[in-house]
């Protein structure tokens, strides 16, 4: 009996030790969890500063104009880059800058764009950059946008925001009365301290435009494709009249009724310039507004100078029989044919420019798309007709003009011709 009693007294001791071990594990785990929570709370985001007392403000340091982003890559997706100067107008340093965009394509439909700041990874939700800007400081932000090449140009707004760590006063209750003063029971004396907080000034916006990537290439196509047509005409004429290229030709003159091609080009130049200046959107799809105006003026001047350039290369021939104060000039058939080719180049180039101009209005659904095909068809018919018109005119002046059939032995007067 005594042995069993001792044994019974040992069993409760073991249970107590086991319970104490379990409690120790629980207390240790709780302590570790408490340390982890404290460490996690120390890395938590700071509370926002009071907007009334933060005094944070940012602004655009550059001139109030559109931010033009120029394409740097011409793959399926175009990368466009531009620079934006920002100023920290507040009294707190700002160390975190972010940008996001709202862009529209040339049809004014909203489009998503990938945005990056200073080489950061592109993102649809915006991009951020860690850059410390002191109070009153100005920094340059490099903005990169990736958009679809087929929908250029893009226009819209870029929003710039910034954040920084500041401090503000925070009051806490003080139960002890101030020295020398009697405080009623239960009253408190406020005490202030400086606590860190997050400064976030109001976002700023800037109008942004992603320009065309192929404006120059379209312009070169309009110039060289029409120049090729003029070269083909000149080559055909040189072959057909190869035995008469050195025959004399008189000076050129302009006529309002006979110079149809020149008049058509000049009128087209005026019409294209007026449409591009007033009716065309600021950021067209195929070529820039300035390109349309420059091409219209170029082809108009080329048509007007075609007969003038011919006269410049002519040589004095003799005094005019009817007016001794005037001098007749003499050129050659090959120079006359070259002048005709320049006229064809000017007319074809002007028609191509006007056709592209009408394409701009059809792309924005200002006019029916079928009307564009009508415009291109009319332009092609005019160019083909111009080929036959210039060919028949050249044949008349080179082979059929009365000056070519004068009786031998008499001085032959080179035929004066009218600008095409």
C-alpha cells in the first residue's frame, strides 16, 4: 500500500511538468508572433498628412504647350519618348513620382497605352520613378509611351503625381498639470509632438501628343511616285522623237484658257492649302498638317515655274520682227519635253496630295468612305488624260507645227508654245 501511494503521488507531478511545457511553448509562440507584428507594423504605410497644413504643391516648369512625343521605333508598337520638366513648389522634398495617361487615337477612340518613366518597366496602370526633388527644385522626367503604330497619331493627357515623407504636429492628452497651475480634477493639458506622415500634393496634367511615325515616308511616296510617272513620260517622248531632239523651239508663254494643266495645279494648291489650314484636324493620320501645306505649295510652284525654267535655259535668237525692242529666244525640243514632264509631275503630285487629304476626312467619318474611291478614280483618270494631252501637244509642236513645214531656204522661226 505504501508503494502504490508513492506511485500515485508521482503521476500528478509528471502531468504538471507536461502542462508547464505546453504553456511555455504557447508563451514563446505568442512572443514571436508579437515581435513579427511589431516588425510588420513598422514597415506599414505612413498616414496621410493633413492637406491644410502640408503645403505640398507641384507644377509644370516648361512652357504651357503640348508635350510632343516623337516615335523612336517603327515596329508594330511604336515607342515614343518625350521630356517633361516638373517643379516642387512645396516645402517638403518629394521622392516618388508617378505618371499615367489617358490617350485617344486619330479616330478619337480611347486606347490603352503602356507608360514608363526614366526607363522603368512599361505598365498599363502607370509608371513610377524614385527621384528626390528638393523644395523649389526642378527635374526632368523622361516619359515613354508604347502605342499601336496603325492608330497614330495619339493625343490626350498625362497626369503627374508625387509623394514624399513629411511631418506634422499631433496632440496627445497629458494628465499631469503644468507647473504653478492648478488644474481641476479630471482635466487634461494637451501636448504636441511631431509625427511622420505622407505628403501627396495635388496631381498636375499636361496635354500630350504622339506624332506620326511615317509622315516623311508618305510624303516621299507622293513625291517620288509622281516623279516616276513624269520620268516615264519623258523617256517615251525621248524615244519617239529621238531624231528631232535638237530642233529649235521658241519661247514659252502662259495662257489662261490653254494652260489647263498649270491652272489645275495652281488651283489645287490653293484648295489644298485652304483645306489643310482650316478643315483638317491638328493631328492627321497619314501626314502632318504642315506636310500637306508644304506639298501643296511645292507642286503649285513647280507647275508655275515649269515654263519659266524652260525660258531660263533658252538662248537669245534675234530681234523680234514686229517689235525691235524685244528679243526672241530659242530652245530645243528636248528642253520642251523636259518642261512638259515637270508639268506632269506637278499635276500628278498635286492630285495625289489632294486624294490623301480627302482620305483624312474619310478616316474620321466626316465623309463617306466610298467618296474616297471616287476621288482616287477621278485623280487617276485625270493623270491618264494628262499623258495623252501632253503627248498630242508634244507631237504637234515637234512634228506638225506650221513652222516645221516652211519652204527650204527661208529662215524658219522656232514655234512659240503655250505652257501645258
